[in-house]
């Protein structure tokens, strides 16, 4: 009988440990899984994770918050193990008013994010909000803001709900601004015709490194501890 109880305690302990060691990423292609078209920074985090942390990258090219919610996003979150750490990065596709499947007005975007946050917190998930990446577009050699306030909306939501913020827009804006337009080609493929940019493999690695350093400084819960020292 004692052996059975001990085995049950071990199973419970291991299950609890695994739940606490899971990290999920949900967002657009700049964070997404590497494929033949897009290289995101999310998978690059694997090089910086502490021992025992398992990362599952569910970010996808073209995914907006609206599209995520309409594709059973709430259900997907409700099925995650409690205490999992979940990173959300939305905004870059949500402002695309040329695509009704992606687009949300800024007010709608905020309401949708409030729904997402409530579902995640109700399911005892540790939420980290990420601003979208700054975009490497320049006018007369000066980096221009193309995010239309969607990044600021994420910052306000993080502050309102007392959630950790990974400010990828700020990090990448400073990075893009430090280089010339000619240098950008090393890190991103920019298309002026459809207002899109893709990170190169080198760019994805650099952004992942920035993200890892910033995550390590987050003091909320166990978020900062997912990155090795």
C-alpha cells in the first residue's frame, strides 16, 4: 500500500513539474515556426531555455488576434495545462485593413485582447504580452512607425492587467534604427508591393537573442526563469 501511495505521489509531482515547465507561443509569422516562406524568432528561443523547459510554438504566418479567436482560440487555451506560460504577440496583422479575415479596428482589437486575457487567466495560465515587431521601413533614411497604435494598445493592456510585457517593438525599433537601409537585407526581406517583411535566418536569430535577454529580466512569476543564466 505504501508503495502504491509513493508511486501516486511521484506521478502527481512529475505531472505538476511538466505543467510548470511548458511554454506556448501564439502570434503572427514573425514569431512563427520556420517553414519555406517565413522564419520567426520564436523557435530561436530554444537555444536559451533553461533545462527542462519545453516550448511549443503555435504562431503562424498571417495570424491575427481576430483570426485566432475565430479558429477556436479560446478552446485551445482552455486545454493547456494550468500554470503554463503563454506568450501572445498580435497586432501586426490586425491592422491590415486590406484583409477582412485579419483586420480589426483598434477598439475591437482591444476588446478581443481583453477576452483572450480573461480566458487565459481563468484557466490559470501565466500570460506574457508581446508587442509586435517594429517594421524596417524608412522614409528618407529615417525609420517610420507603421503599427498604428496597436503596439501601444498592448502596452496599456499589460499595465491594466498587471501582466509582464515583452516589448518587441521597442527592442526591434532601436535595432532597425541603428542600421542603414542597405544593412536591413541581412536581417529581413522587405516587400514594398504588399507591405510585408520576413525575417531572414540571421534576423530571426538576432531577434530571439534580444527576446531571451529581455525575458530573463521579467520578475513576474517564473517567467524570467525559463531562460538559462
